[in-house]
C-alpha cells in the first residue's frame, strides 16, 4: 500500500507513536526498529455513578464511545515490528496486533468492554 494522494487524512511517521482520537485514520509508519504504537483509550470518563460503561478504571467510570478505527501500515525497509497496543478490556497497553515489514493492520474500537480488536496482513 502506498500513500500517494489517495487519503486526505494520512500521516507518515517514524518511530514509536501515540495516537489520539483525532489522529489521522491512515498511518504510514517506518518503525526504525521494533516500536510500540499506542491507540487512544476511547472510553469517555464520567462522574455518573449509574454509568453503564466499562466499569472502573482507577476510581473513575467510563462510557464507551461507539466508533473508531485506524489503518496502520508498516513501511519498514527491514524486518522491523510494530506492536499495536491499546485498551483490550483489561489493559491500556494490551497487544492488539503486530504488523511486520510490508504488512498493514486494521484496528477497530468495538465500543464494548473488549475495546480494540485488529488484524494484520501482508500488503502483497
């Protein structure tokens, strides 16, 4: 997959990345070594004690947001791995998937206590 001009919201970056809810949905990353790409925690904090969110995280309660996705392409020129991490139902740094050189990961926010899910596959 090449960036070209196909995507109006794409980022080309190098090294470890921390994405936010407003980051570009298409990420072309040269890891420059084995690095982490951290996905945002899309649970929204609430002070409502009757929240039906994901339960407690520390002492705060969270309400699930309903949507979110990223496409993360590993543009490494060698055998470098990106570990895509994010809320997986029990940890904000749980491994979601690990795209290697010439692989792309697609990750989705499930809007449930499972958090992020994803799949990585070859660009060929």
